[in-house]
């Protein structure tokens, strides 16, 4: 099983550029999450989804957008990149209830 | 508000020794789960152990065990016979009836040869 996959692994953006971070899971999980992890820090929730067509904001949604048109995919869009968005981004999914989250390998994004 | 606190930013332990990482949480919920995740230098988040709040028995997974004190809202992780591969960032996490996990800020553990 591939689990949760994320692309790209690394990306450098210039200030003001936009990009989409891709996340796909093959476990038929309903719940999907986007987190950011700043250096030496914990995880902060950006957006989450409880199923296709349903998304909601987490702690730090400003500057980001998401969509969930299928169960498998949960892309994260960065509009007008800023240096404050330099971080490692993790996508995660879980089936429901109190199940564990399964994490992707992360995308390291640098905005200069 | 639900919170998770890890008060030890960094710890070190000699190989083969035992170390305990602390975690406290705050919630008014009665049903919830607690988790410890490990993040090695590869950045991949890996589940170490989980504890159901309704279970009094402490969870154990090989060299990893927890000390779950529900009344004190404490959930510490004990690593026995520490190995070099245990060097990682460890995160305590909580989930209740909402869809969202609450993560602590992490404890960086270094196992010394």
C-alpha cells in the first residue's frame, strides 16, 4: 500500500507566487488533514476534511485554500506566497472514530 | 479549550537506559484517545502507542509503555532499553469527539552511545 503520498518533496517559491501541494491517500479514509510544522515546533492544523465536498478551517488557515472533490485527494493551495509560509507541510488521513492518523512524508517549502 | 502540554523540550538518555517523557492534557470530555508519535530525522511521523481513556490498563508496545493517570490528566511515555534508533522528536496527541487532533509541542530525545 502506498498510504499517504505527497508531492513535491521540496519546493522553493518566490514571494507572491502560488502553488498547489498534492496529497493522495489510497486507504479510503474519510478524514484528511493538512498541517504545517515550523522548525523545532509542533504541528499546526491548517485545514481538514471529513469527507468529499466537506472542508473546514483549522488553527492557521490564512493564506491557504483546500478542496476535496474525491475521497482520495486533498490538495492544498498557497496563494501569494509569503516568507512566513516557509515550513514543512504534512498531509494526514484517518478512517474515523478515534483511529490513528497516517501521515505523508511531508513537503519542505521555502519562500524567498 | 483542549490543550496538550509537553514540558520537556529536550532530553537525553544513555543507550540501554530508561527514559520517561511527560505529557499533560486538559479536557472536559470523558471519552478520548491519547497517542504518542515519533518523528525521526527522516521527518516521517510514526505512531508509537495509543491509549483509550476508558481503559484503566496502561498500553504497552514492546519497549514502549505509558503511564496513564486519567484523574491527573497525565500521559507519560516510558522507553526501556533505549536504542540509538529511538533518537527522534516525540509528540503527544489527543483526540476526543471532534475531528481534530491536538498535538503537543514535542520533546526532542537524543540517545547517547
